C-alpha cells in the first residue's frame, strides 16, 4: 500500500472508521472567502460573457470537437469563465439545506455558478498565462470571479515556463495561451478537513468537464494536462504547493496564433520570473491537515514527469458490466432533446436539495438520456490515457420511481442502453439511512446513480497521480448528469456523504476492488418551493 492508497482506503471506510481530526467543528465565523483576494492589483474587466452562445448540449455530449476554425477570442474566453466559474445568480430558494437562516444575510450570501462544487465551496482558482498572441499584455493574470475580471499579477512573457513544465504535451507546445487551475485547500478543508483532497480533485473534474462541453459545442478542443512539473508551475504563480497548488494546465488555441519563434524570442531573460504578490486571507486561523498534505505530497511530480505508458490506463479501467439473463431495455437515448445552449443550461443549473417527489414517476426516456449523458461525460480527454482507452468509471443505478422499471439495483450498459439487474428490492429507505445528512430525500428520488471506479487499482497502474485522474473523471460525470438533468427539466443532486461500504455491498461490489465514489440523485421535483429570481444579467 502507498500513501495514496492508504488515504483512499481511509476515505472509503470513514463511515466505519472516522478520519482524524476527531471532533472537528467547522468555525463558520472564521471561514475563508469563496474567492481569492489580491490587494491593490490592476483589474482588466472582461466582456460580460453571458451573451456568448456555445451550442446545443446534446451535440457537445455526443460529438467531439472538429478542430477550431479560428480558435479562442477574448469574448469566448470570457463566456467560458463566466458561465463555468463566475457568479451567475444569488441563491435564495428555500431548500432542504440547514443554511436557510444564514444565507439571506449579506455576509453569508450564496452565489450560483455553472459548475457544481462539493459543499458549494468553490476552492479552485483560475490563472491565465498569456503570451504574445493574446489580446492583453503578456503575463500572468488571476481570474477574479466576483468581479469577472482579470487581475494582472506579473507582466512579461513567461509561457516558456509552462511549456517546460510539460514538454511532452503537443497541445501545450502549439500555443502561448494557457489556463492554470489550482486548488486553495483551506477553502474546502475548513469544512471537510482530512476529507478535503477527495472532494477538491472531483471539483477539478467538474470544471474540466464543463470546459470540455462548452468548447466541444463550438468545435474547440479542450485537452487538459494533469502530468507536469508541479514545482515549476507552483513557483511561477508564487505558491508554496501546499496551501495552494496547480492541478491542471489547459492550453487555449488562440484565434491569432503567434508566429513561430515569437514566444521564445519575447521570453523574459535571466532566472525564471515568478508572481510576487501575496493574497489577503480572511480566516484568522488556517489549519493544515496531515492526511491531506501527505497524499498531496505523494502525487507531486518533478521535471521528469511524463504521462503513463500506452496501455497502462486499461489496467485501471472500470470492470465490465455484469450481464444478466433478463436485462431491462431502456428507450434509445434521444440527445436531440438536449437542444438548449450549453451556456444557457449552465446558467440554470442547481441542486435539488430536499425537493424530490416520487410521483409522478420519472419517464424511462428521461433516465435513458441521463445515463447516456453520464457515460458520454466520462470521455473527458486526459493525458492519463489514450483516446481509445476505456473509461475509469461505470454506473450502478438504484431505481426507486421510474416508469416501467422495477425497483432494484442495476448495472448500466451504455452500448445497448440496458439495465442489468443485480438486486431486486425497494431500497429507497435503506439508501436514506446510509446517507449522513438530511438535505436530500433519497427515498423520493426516481433513481440514485452510483459512479463506480477502482481508485486503488488506478494508483497501482498509473502511479499516485492516477488518483487525481480517476476523481477528475468522476467530477466530469457528475457535471454531465447535472447539465443533462437541467436540460430535461429534471431535478438533480450530488452527494459524497454516504457509507461507501454499505452501498458497495448493496450493489454487490464486495470484493474491495470497485467502489461507489459519488451518488447522483435524479427525479421529479415538488413545485411549491419558495424562490426569488436574483439572476445577474
């Protein structure tokens, strides 16, 4: 067992053996801000981004990018950032969460964003490293989500440092525009403590999944790189690598690429430049957690970092569907029903806290589209695997209230749109008892989709960094289901607070190799919840 495997095991068994620190209580009065603050920086306002169309969601899920006709522009970048991680609306709807009496006060305002995040904490930060072909002065910029603006942290072309951190990535070598995605651990750990690393790596996948769909709808590629020299990129951003650390690099093919040699000719001379600005931290006490730092240390790579060898990802792939003698055939998924623009769907996405109703039953046609969307979202392009390698995840479905489908547990086969029975039983109440919180009514959800993977095997096959890759795919699947549900007008919610061991047993995954990593509840919603339309137009 490695440090990473030990951490995964602790996460998956935490319902039976709690993770330290024991007795942790969240200090909401000393919580960090949901966005990073750099004092006294020059902000460059971005175009609003809300009127930037992307394309139909169904096409984005089913058709890969055909290659950019003209690449990214400032308007497209603004639309991508605003609809994925910018502030879109104030959340005032009465829900099953326990914060209804807090978030109506200004200091506890909850803002809706297009991408889902564990606990609604949004611990990721986005930096734009722009070279000579961009529309701004070359340098390093931080995306300020509350201002929807770029904050200049460093002036000068430093794109060669990004290329040097991932010399194997052809997409990175071909451009001089990059988005670096980091995680500021305390923004999540103040609530989830040692569980933090498991959550934030799924948050990364949800964001990358959003970008993949937004770009695919326009024919633009989005190929994130997860294998890179951590110290080089953290050093560029002035990060210590443990309070905040880079998790992904996303190259942006720009509409007016630089002439060959321009980027290197304009690069700053001398020692590698780095951001020298310090952020302002709201929390008076910032805690660090031993298990989080240990697993993060184990996943770090140096200058020799290269993606796994061809074929290695196959050893970490999801197990085949367990074929039953009498499968239940679902209607073929009709992606034409997801004809709304990706950007518009992102603006409407929300979680169905406590709002599920079991009657009327969810049509089987809806479940078919939701499951097919989950499988399509799993095809997140990652440098951890080749384009022909199978996904790391598969789906087990706990059916409660779906028209024409008996209650029970099923394996989903996306190739044939069929459900293969694993256990015939009404398990809604048992699912509810195995959920730690009371903000979701699982017994009323039409179906509970468990995203299943083999995280320990991924570490064995891909190295410790493989844990990030598997969780990134899980996050992308989660976001895909959220958006498909929104496009269909169906309720959706995601949860990590459940007894993984019990659900593995209910789904007959008891050999310890496969585990349910997240559950996604889908179904019809009650229509009498109080709400206020507070969209930011």
